[in-house]
C-alpha cells in the first residue's frame, strides 16, 4: 500500500510552488511512491478547515500518526525525516 500525503497550497504562490518542487524531488530521491493529494485552500477551504490548516504550504500525513511540515519544504532534513517515518509505518 502506498503512503498517502496531503499538501495544502495557496494556488500560484511562490512558496507553494517551491513546496511542490521540493516534495517531488525528495520523493524521487528516496524512491517513495506516495499518493500525494494537492489541495488548494482557495478552491477547497472546507477541507483545510477540516484538517485545521492555518498556513500554507503545509504537508500532512493522511494515515497513521498525524505529522505536519509547514513551509516551503526547503528544510530537506525535516522533509526527509517525515518521509522516512512514513516509509517505516508503511513497511
């Protein structure tokens, strides 16, 4: 089963674009085939409220313990740590 992640973005913002690129790069580097749902908070504000998202970009784990990483995901160490935790739960 592939792990599920949800990335909340503000469509078109530079930080959201950077977060998407960073996540794609990190997933490729660790060879993790995750299902990534990208949610634009302007298009789906109810989903953001449901997950209690206050800032964008925010990356959430969908299954298992709730983990969140806030910001443009440029902190590669923090992003890699989150992805390693997801991979261990999926194993």
